[in-house]
C-alpha cells in the first residue's frame, strides 16, 4: 500500500511540470498571433492603385499575366492571408491568393485584393472596399 502512495507523490509534481511547460508554450503562440495581426493591420500595400497595377492574362492559360512573385512584391512581400491551390487533371494548377488591409479594429478583411493564378500567372483579380 505504501508503494502505491509513493508512486502518486512522484507522479503529481511531474504532471505539474508538464502542465506548466504546455501553458508556457500556448502563451508564446498567442503572442505570435498578436504580432501577426499587427503586421496585417499595417499592410498599406493593399490599395486601389496597386490593384490597378496587377496585369491579368488569358483566362485559360494566364499568358500575359503577372507572375505570383510579381504580385507578391507589389503587396510588399507580405504573404497572402488566404491561399488556396487546386491541381487540375491536365497537370495545370490554379491558385487563389487574398491580401487584406485591416482598417477597423476587431474586423478582418475590410479591404481586400484577390488574385487568381493559373500555372503561376494572374488571370483574374478582384477587390473589395478599396477607394480612391
């Protein structure tokens, strides 16, 4: 019986240490997310002027459109907040990338530039909330 009690006494401090390490990790993750939100809030590259600079190409091939890297550079080399890729059966791939500029606290996506790419070249673009 004494052996059973001794094992419980050893396990409780061990579990306490594990819980503390886990909670410390969660706290640092939250800080990282807050820092990311702050950077997104300051993304001043999401403008009507930059939207108009995005050159789109052929809707089936993307030929003549800006590359993903060119659009990324135009957006200040800030990764899109939303990105979705589809691989087609014919070997081509389509990608949609959206960049937001947060203009009001506690809201996301209040100003938006979205670009669709096929095989790495822009073939469609859209915007929301951008004004001159």
